[in-house]
C-alpha cells in the first residue's frame, strides 16, 4: 500500500472516530427540561358585551318626586354600575305636552335632578352624573293621545295617556 493511501485511511478513521465520539456524548447528555411559562395577560380581558345599561323612570303628572314603584329600577341600575368602567351617567328629563314649554323644561330638569340625587344616595359618584332637560320635545306617546276630547273626564284620560312622556331616561356611558 502506498504511504498516501495509508495516511488517507488513518485520517478517515480518525474523523469517523471523532464524529462517533461527539454524537455518542451528545446522546448521553440529557437535554435540559423546557418548561413553558404562561404569564397572565397584562391588560384586562374585556367582558362580554352585556348591552347598554339604561332605565326609564316615570313620574306622576306635574310632579318631580320619584314614585316608590320606580325606585327598584334605579336600585337595579346602580347595582349594575358597580365594577364597571364608565365615563358618565346621563339622566335626561322629559315632560308631557301639557303646560308651557319653559315650565315643562324646568319640570323635566327637576325630574332629572331627582334621579341624580337618588343615584348619589346609592353610592354613584355625583360628579359622573350629567343631567339634561328636554321638556316636551321628545314625546314617546306619539299620536296615540290626539283623539282625547274636551271635558274633565277626557282631561284625566289625556293625562293618563301621556304618562309615558313623563320620564327620565338614565344611560350609562361606557369608557373605551
């Protein structure tokens, strides 16, 4: 055998032995255990949309004092405010069409203020409650009460028919 061939075989054998040695040592070493660390999200997960939080509270004719039958609506509403992020609470007062426009605007403001005072008493921050008076401008009764005729009995029927217009609409304005 020629010396060059002999050296080539020796070098080849050394390379094969070196490779076997490296792979053999790699196999005996245990790979470090990989543990996945799952960290909780740093931003709060938004709650499922529950829809808008609103209530409509009705008042007696020519009155701005809350009816005892309407306070449970505000109690339920103020309970829904707890734990929610909101920018403000809007309390918009309305009146029926009976009476002058300035009088109805003042009455609807008094109604909104009455709702505001009740919510503050339930723990809602008064600085976050915005009141507004719309008077008789946005009736919900529509044309339903137009056919009520003259007379005392008809007047009482008209007052009863216009009941849905005497209200305060309370809306939670959610933060973004």
